[in-house]
C-alpha cells in the first residue's frame, strides 16, 4: 500500500501501517464552534471508511451530531461521543480521485473555546472491514499565539514654584501678599486630591499670633491672616477655597479634588496678612504642608 504525503506545513500525513500508533498534533480552534481540518492522501477514501478525531479529555465535546461536510463525500455520517472524546465520520461515497480532503464540523464543543485556544487531537482512518487502514496527525490551521504585556506605573506628583513665601514687614496701612504656584500631575483614572494643613497659626517666637481671617477677606488695619486660590488650570478646587480669603487649616483639608487624570494642572496659593497698630513686634512664621493622594 502506498503512503500518503503531507501538503506543505498544513497537511496531514497518513501512513498505511496498522501497527503505527495514533499520531498527535496541535490545531487552532476557529471562532463560532467551527473546526476545519485539511489533509492530503495519495489514495482515495472508500465507502464505509471511518475517520475518527480524538480530542483531549479536558475538551468538552457537544453531545449531538449537527453538521459535517467532507470533500469527496456526499453526506458523511457524523457521530459525537463525548465520553470517549471522539467524533467519527463514516464515508458514504467511494472517492475516485485521491488528494486534498477538507473536513468542516459545526457545534463541536459543549462550550465555545476562545478563538486562539490550541488543542491537540489525533486522527485515525479505519477501513470498511473494521481493520485500521490509515493513521495520521491532523495539522490544520496551525498558529502561534504571542502575548505582549506591559505596565504603566501610577503617577501622582506635586511641585511648587517656591517653598519660602516672604510677606515682608507688615503695616496697618496695607495688606501684604505672597504667592506660590503648585503644579499637579496624575495619570490615575479617578483623579487625585490635594490636601493643605499647617503647624498652627501665624505666630512669633514669644507666642503672639496674627489671627485667622473669618469674614472672607483680609482687611487693611485688621490683625488677620489667610489664603486664597487663584489662576486655576486643569484642576478642580474645593468649594471651601473659592469663597474668598480663608484660614489655613490646622489639619488636612482638600484644596483640590479632581475626579479624572490631571495633565499640566496648576493653581496659585496667595497668602495675605494685615495688622493693627497694637500688633506686638516680632518675627512671625508658619509651616504649611501640601499632600497629594490618588483617588481610589
């Protein structure tokens, strides 16, 4: 008996050797529960020959025979045997011309496989007399799946134009001002919050205090101190800081709460102070803290 030949890298080699074990190979499942198997043989299939496809035990086959076509055959009989993990096709026509044979099966699986899932199966052709005639390996639709992965680190940064704000010598005749710009950036999908806090009031070494502004505006001739937010760009400022001059909080208070990624965000924090004629002499200072945190 003649041996079959493979057609390129996608063909099937079928060898007429009864003692040869069933060969195995990998094939790629197609979308929609459809399987296509191509093979080339140099001898025709005979009426009554049985083509058996044996699937791995972890593949859930459907328990019904729905549809099958085989080139060189009219209506081959298809039987699914889930417990044996096999599908058999019985030839109904003697193929007069050897060569390319294509098998197309619908509804092979009990559950749809992923389009790129690769299985290993075995193919066997039995003669009509019940004796093995041809064995071989099915090598259809071969493919290599490559997964490319990468990651992007979470970024949440804050910068400042200066960390030393000097209000100079205070006077009852004017409101002194100092300014710094904060720069915000984050790629966090849910945005970031920026918190402001301080270590206490604006005070001297002897404990004298310039009090917090309470009426929304630092006023000439009044002993008071506060901040306001100006020049906002690409960030959301909390309502508590858009009502004029406000006291610098002692504990963390959100100046900004942006609900989306922030690109090139910034705002100015303006410090204001005024004194009355009875304000004690001294050097007054305060330490201010800014913290940025990603929203969860």
